[in-house]
C-alpha cells in the first residue's frame, strides 16, 4: 500500500502554518476576523452550516480568506447523509451506511460506488475552494452510538476498512486529502462526546479485534486522522486525543505519518483536560499537530495565546490542495460527474424516504 505522506500535496515554499484551526461567525468575513486570521498561530479555518448559503458563496468566502492568508487550510465537515454543511449547489450524498448497504451481495459494485462518491465529493469541495473535508468516518457501527450510526459504512470492521479505503482512493483521485475519524473508534459508546465524555470499558484486545481494524488497515493511505474525545479506560484514563499512549500507538504501531487533528476542544468531551489553554497544551503534548477550537471565540483566543511559542508542524503543509482546481461551472461538463450526481442524489432521496 502506498504511503500517503509520499502522495499528498506538498508546498515547500509556503509559510509554515500555525497549530490552531478556528471558525467564523457568518457567511462573510468580518474585519475582526481578517485581523484574527493574520495571527501566526492560526493555521486553518473550519466552516459550519452558519457559514454556508450555497456552493458559490462558499467559494467567495474561501477566496476572501485566501486574500488575507493564501496559505491557510480551509476545511469542512461534508461527509454525506446527515453531515453535509453545503447543500445548495453540490450533490446531496447518501449516508455511508446507504453506500455500504449492498457490500455483502455486490462487493465490487459497492466498492466502486464508494470510490466514485469520494471522487465526486473531492471534486465538489475543491471547486468550492476547500482544501479538505473531514472524511471518511472509520468508526465501526456498534449499534449503540446515535452520533455515529448511519455515518458508519458498516457494523463489520473489514467492510468499513474496504469501503473507506475505496472512498479514500476516490478523494485522492480528485486531488483531495483524506481525514479518517474518530481514532480508535467512536461507534460502540452511547454517549455523544459533543455533550459529555463517553467511556468505553472494553479491553485493548477487544478494540483491536473490532474498532481499530479500519484504522490499522488504512493508516498508510490516510493523510490525516482525528482522535475521539472518548476514554478507553482499560488502556488510558485520558480521552484518546489527549493521550500520548493512544497517539503514540498511532505513530509507532500503526506507522501513521500524516497530520493528527484534535477534535473540537470546545466539546464537552474535552472538558476533563481543563481550561481551553490546558486542553491545547495537553493535545499538543500528546501528539496532535493542529487543534480545532469551534463555537467559542473566547476559548479560541485563549488557545491562540497559549500556542504563541509552539513550533509549527511541517507536515501540515502537505494538506494544501495543490492541483488546478475544477470550477463549479465546469463540473456538469464532465460525464462522470453528471452520471454520479444523478445516481447519488437518487440514492440519498431513496434512503431519506425509507
């Protein structure tokens, strides 16, 4: 399997990126935000639904940010199914569960569908001006997590690994990087880490046999990963994103060479690590390269101040989209896009109806 670090886009001449990825208030960049984006600790911006009117407006917003800092990484959560921030002007993708529904009966057709979906998503996000989408979800559906649920490809670890691998191939084919989440697996805890700190009490052996399988299989194919705000108490009392043991395993045992993003440090699942500044320091010390701080501007400012002396991670530069971007207007001229757009929209509508 090819090493993602050797294949990912690179830019040796761009300025180094700071370790903080923050969010914006609305659909247009404010003067205050322009000033904020110039801070060297800022390395990226993540967009949410409140920042989105339509695909063309997102492209304009990304252009406005790049006029301030051309090197910024701009990302979004655009997975498919219920997690799609951009809905107007792009394809409404079905959930990953719907994509994987026929994996047992038609494995090759399903694998190709997942690769095509990754390609289409990558092309559309690049045309919107984005560098990355936080996808795919590698969590195995354990039947207990409503926050994961149909965001997972399957309840079978090997199926998740196979279909997510095809989806990653499609993203790479479009020139888009792939971000796997939520290491080492969020699919078997009932609690929602946005609201509380989930605890998974299973043994490391049980996790290795189930949840860790997709991450182990795909570590060499992924460009970035995001750990979960979940405690796996049999292995470490700290949430995975603050755990040198878990992130050390990711680097050493799994051989992962890409970027590690923290999950949002403003989530309730991160609160056990202390204040926003303490959370930032704990995540960086554990091995995270970039910190997400969302929906709390005061916390973001505190984290920025705490990161003033932090040395940027050179591997962040590999995540920039470096190909010639497609345009939104040019996509309908591609026969592959037209075919997939119609097919995937139909699948999504069929899934919602049922």
